[in-house]
């Protein structure tokens, strides 16, 4: 196939040249060209190699359905793989590369393997590697190198992406003849209309046709209509593809503001995702032509008949010098006239129908050789192009020399959005296609998407669809009437579907899914192996699972499955169309949510105070908290160990502002808390507090914290930082849904109060110095006081295991109190400490944390917390905790301590001997703060009964292990003498 | 994405709400262990109309009762939790 630009014609701007490169070679094209049309005009017809067999591939289509001509485009961070050359509009400097070939497109080693090696049948990978994981390790490199599509970009994307919301009365998807007519009628009623078109210009199928609309040429009529609807305020988006139709008539539209690989002007976004809420949606999404099944139907030079007409009519490119046309209906005859009228030669028209006397056929017979009951058996050619076509007509075998074979196996209406919106599909036995049926949302389908094919009918139907959509919303009647269409060959052209392959062809050489290299033989094999459901067929053969989602291939596969089953196509059914309709970039889905903006950053009140000291930070949920405050020459571990030792020997202070904090007040406050907490609460005297924990409904520990009675009917509940939002929701659920009769109010005060915990042997002296009026509260008591003129709440609670106090202060005054603590604390030999030191200290004390030991699978028994459980029950999780599976004492993972002379790798498996079966895992690894050796916490099967047992903590992923001994999970001050008075 | 008509705030995007559970999956605090297991692990998964508990978390915070079709996603009723239950839509 050797394409060439015709001297005139087409919707391209011949006065301007655009330079581009393909595989390093330099070419020129015109504004209005796609990469595909520009390459064709330059005589390039080999565009890529196929997925599995590295077969040479050219252009099958001219639109978004193109399965074969995938290229990588752009450079650096703007590189975009797997871009359809037919959906890429030319710009100056465009750089494109073919994919999946090595060392070059023309000479490909993989193709040699494909030609001489064994074909890879359906299910090859399952069968070859099932139960043989070692084989995969050997072959993975080779297979990954040989198979696959484009490579991902290696640099980060420099471009910005935008999201926008829009609302309208009528959204028209697709600006072909039906969509334009719908926009005309809907907008004339005063309705707010939005028109979105995936192409870079309006017109759709009209762009390749020669009919007259209201006596104007198609491009004139399109221009006039565009002006009319724009003047009425219709919002028109081009290069904007409606990719998803969601609940309540929400349509997502991905719009390209620059072409793939192109630099945006200034800091403009490269793409924009629109979320359009429409009252009514008109789907004028067109139809996709289907290829024909014959041997080597994937050769470069085999092209869909409408695509050929598109290249001729829209781009002024004749894709081949000598054309054979194979069809099953009238429409492809138009391609014969288009080719011949632009100087091409039509060698033959092969019509699979019996001889018929339709006007277009009659006219064609006067100019071209037409064969009836004719089917293509085989295409011959290769990377250099097509040479010959062999066909059978009425029992005779014919052979035609040609370099272009224009095929048409009928049309599949684009019902994707209709189905995404929950609509049903109807089978049309005349056209052999599924088209939009019963709608579920406010959608209607029109034009060829509704299975229509006569242009006049398409336009009248589109006009009515727009008017009907608007009529549901406004009282205005549409003004004017649909345009009059004059066409040489009116009337429906569909006669029969040509989905079945001719008798006698080798199914191994007949491709169904061009992008995933699935042949008829694969479909047959899957059927023989029992894959009778269309959903199973799809997954086993990968039919329709490539980036084109089977736009050109699904029906052929279905037809073959149905034939094998001896059932009809609608009985076999169709796989579900899911969003997106065409591939979208991850960038446009992410929009602004990247880098710093990927998640909110929550700064504690003391953030600026900490930042001045340049600590190491640790994200906790969305919060940013200091991890350690390293001094010169210290790494994280050294800093944390110094901080922890300072706490044990002198004094330390830590920011605990992010803890969840809830005030619960009212006559039934204690009763509410005893439903949320698994410990008693009501027995607390005013001014006293206690450790508590909460269960999920299924009996697993959810969170832990402390609860304080700060007044007669007033409590303060604390919970973990990361679980605070969940706890807020849970408290509300219990209060409003489970126990609405209780008179209690809950206020989430997490961000009202900042907290500074001071801990260590010097903590009491520090509090005494800061709050001289205060009668120092004993352990687990609370009191109010004043520090530096600021009201504070002081809770005597210890997490570190040392005598400790938590000072709570209103956020704006936190920095002042922190400064006073630091000033007095340094005088007592103390230092600030971060989360890493806190972790070391709590491991040594055996305190469990959410996300570590509280992992959603541990009960109070597993964690050794059951002795403090409220015997009255009545709390969330109490009932489920009594189920037999949780009462069983054997076989559960239980909290243990582990000690070793070597570091104990966190996350490692606990095994009797490495390598071996895991009997538990290390949840947190630490060191002895004072003294020698390493300690850890872990969850171990039946751990409570295994004290003293030697085990190995084994981490094969890090190549480390340590011999450990199982001990009680408490390594320091077991009597708790240090934190009591 | 659904739009849910909050009785307090009007029609808002689903993103502002969270689904809590089906109404019949609310486990009373005085449930027996057997009932708890039944509620937690052997719930109905209706295909069709279902009463559900939602919350307008990123809005007014109200707990809402929705009558929703699990196949078509149609919402026949949105009520505040304390309101008397309407039998809407089957």
C-alpha cells in the first residue's frame, strides 16, 4: 500500500506545513492532518508491530477505534505511549515512535520468532506456568521484553491538568449529523445545551461524505450550524470525549487542550476533565465499522471502507493506488466512488450478498467489476504492503493484485455510554448489531448510535431527539425544521451482517482482536476447553481487553462463540461496556491532586514552633508530626535513642496535640461512654481518669485512649491520632443510632486543645516550677491550673513509663506554653522528643498501638486487655466477642514480648527455624533504652502459653533474621513504680 | 455519582455522604451473641429496594434513611433518622 496526497481536496490547510518525525525520519504534513493521514500522505504504511506475534501492522481505521497503529509520542515527561495515530492531530515538531519492535520496525526479531515459533494460544500463560512458579522466573524477562505495548514515560509529567464542573439542560454527545441536528433543535427552544465532540472539528461522519444539506456542502452546512448554535449560547467542546456516564446523569468528559506530547502555551493545562450534570443526554455517538474475517486480515493495506473514504474525503489522501472493496452492504460502495473520483483504481468490488439491483450497486456495476456472493479468503503481503487478494465468488476462486483492500463487515452502534448509564441493548438481526434499547436514566440515542444509516433519517431523528430532550425541560417548541438532505443513494444500506468467516479458511490466521492478537482459533480453543460464557471467553483469550476495549473485535468474537455454541448472538450475550470509552491519562483523572496537593496537610498548633528547629517529620494520617530532633552529627536512630534516654534519666517533652479528643457531657454522659468503651467509666470520681479501649461491632479492638471525668456530668475522652475521625463517626453512630434515648452531647475538640506531654524523673519538678499554685495531681488524676498566665488542664498520665503529665492548652496559647516548658525543662537536663523516641519508650512498656498490635484482628484477650473489661457488658462489640471463634483459646495470635541480643527486624515472620512457616510476626522492634539488647512486640499463635520459647524473627525480603526469646510484653519497670508517686 | 436530597441541605453530590449500612444491619446493643453473628456475617444482600442508613458527613452531619434500589440506584425516599418511616416505591 502506498498512500499519496491528492493535489486538491480535503479539510486540511495546504498553505501551511508542519514538520514531524516518525522513528527519527522527518516528514511534513498540514494543519488538519492526523499523524495517520500525514504518514499515509508520505507513503508510510507500516506503523507498528503486534502485541504477541510482532506482525506488521498498519492503519485499520481513521478514528478512535484504531486497534493497530499505536505510537509513542512526545519526549521526556510528556511522552505518551499507546497513542492512536488516528486520534493524534498533527502539530509542528511532533515526535512519534513505533512500538513493540526490535531492533527496528522493518526488521523485527520478534516477528521471526512469531513466524517460525509456536503460536501462543489462548490460555498459554495459565497452562505454561500453572504450578511451576520457577519457570516464570526464568522466562519473565524474555516474555516481558517480547510482549506488551508501549513503555511508560520515565520522567514525571511537567504539565498541569484541570477539573471543571458544568451543568446543562441537554448534553449532546457527538457532533456528527445527528448530534448537530439535536443541538440545533434543542437550542432553539431556549434550553441550555452543551455539545461535546471527541474530534478536533465538528461534523463526524459528514466530514467524509458528499451529500448536500439544505443544498450546502457538508463543510458549509457544518460551519453554518456551528455559528447558529454558538450564537444561541451552546457550549461547544472539541477534542472532548465523553468517557463515562455515571449515576444521575453525570457524564465525565476528558478534553485535550493540547495534543499528546505537545507543550501547552504558558502554564495552561494540557487536559481538562469536565464533570457534566445534565438533565437530559442525547447520545449521538455514531457507529464503528467492523472488519471482515479472512486469512491475514490484519495485514497493512487492509483498511475499513469508511476509513478509506475518510482519508480521501477529509484529508485528501488516497491510501492505495489499486483498491479492492469487500463488503456486505451498500455503504462501502460509496468508498469505490470516492476512490475512483480522486484518481484511484478500483480493481473489484466483492459483495457477499446475492446479486441485487439497488441503485448504488447498479451505478457501481457500470464503472467497476462487481462480484456477488463473493468473500475474501486471504490477503497476501507483509511489512512492505499488500500484494494480492484471493476471494471466492459463486464457487470460483479469484485473485486480484492490489495494494489496498477496503473492508466492511457492517457497523456496531457506539452504545457504550448508553450501557454505562444502565441502558439495555437490543439485537438488530438486520444489521447484525446491538443498539441502544431501554434507557434507565435521562438518555436517548440517535443517529447511527441508534442503528440508523440513511443520512436523511439520521438527521430527522437527531432533530427529534434534541427537541424531545428539550421538551422535557422547557415549554418552547423547536424553531425551524431539520435540513433537507439530498443524496445520490438514499435508503438504508444494511442488508446482512458478514460476521462469519468463509468456509475453509485457517482460523489460526484470521484475526479477531488485532490489538491483543486473538485469532478465531483462540476463540475456538477457549470454547473447546469449556469457556462458554462470553465473560469467560473474554478473560481467557483476552479478546476485547486491550486499550481499544474490542471496539472493532467484540462482535466477531461473539459471532464465533455463538456459532460454536449453536446459539444466536443475543443468546450468547455481550460483555459489559465500562468507562472509560477511550483511554484517559492518569494525569487528567488526578487533576490538581498531585505532589503537595495529593492530600490535605494538617498542621498541629505547634507546627511552626517545631519547624523552626528543623526536625525530621513523620506524617500521621494527614498530620505532620516531629519524628525526632537530631543534633549535629546524629541520624534518626541516634537522635531518638538520646531523646528516649533523656526521658528515662531526666526529662523530655513531646507534642501530643493531634490525639483525638472528645468532650462528652450530660446526665447520661457516662452511660454513653460505657457503650463506646469496653472498660468501666461510671465509677470514676471527679478529677480521675483511666486507660480505656473501644471495640468494633465484631469484637475486635478498634482504638484506645484515656477517659477523664473533668466534671460531675462532663468527661474528656482521648483516642489515637490516626483513628480520631473514625472515632468521631463512631461516637455519633452510637449516640444517634444505637442509643438515641441517652441525654448526652459529644463535642469533637481534637483541634481545640494542643497538648504537651512532659515525662521523666524530673517531670514533677517541672510542673511544680511552672504551676506553683498547683497541688500536683497524682497518677491518673486531672486538675486545672495556670502556666505563664495561660489556663491549662493537666492530666497525670504516663505513656512512656515515667512520671508524666499532659498539659492541654487552647491552640493559640500552645506555643507560649511549649516555650515555658522548654525553657524550664532544659534547666532540668531535659530535651524535646519526637515520635521515634515515643515508639521506643512504648515498646519497652508493652503499650499497644492502633495499626501495630491493634490491627483489626486482635481481641482484648489477644492483647491481654480483657482483665479491665467492663463485666456489665452492654458496650459495642460485647455480643460478638462472645462468639465461639473468639472464645477459643487455641490458635489465636496473641501479644508477646520478644528479646534478643541482635536487632529484631520489624515486620519479620516468627518461625521456629528459618526458612519455615510463619507462626506470627513482629509488630514493633526496639531497643532497651537503659542497658543492653533489643526488644520487640509481636503477635504469636498461642503466644501467651509460649513464654521462654526460642524462635527466629525472619525477614526474607530484607535478608535479615534474629534469634529471639518469647517473654512477657513488658521490659521495663514491671511494677510501675516509676510513674506512681 | 448519585445526588442525594438531604432534608436539611437540599440536593447534594454523593461525595458529601457516607453509606453506613443497611438498616437491618444495625446491631442493637443488647443483641445476643447469636444475633450478632447473624447480623455481622449472614446479612441479606438484596437485589432491589433496600432501606439504608447514610450520613451527610461532609455537610450537616445528619443521619439519613434512604430507600434505594441496589440495581438501578434509584432513590425513592430520603428521611431523617427520627422521622416516621414512609413506605415508598415498594
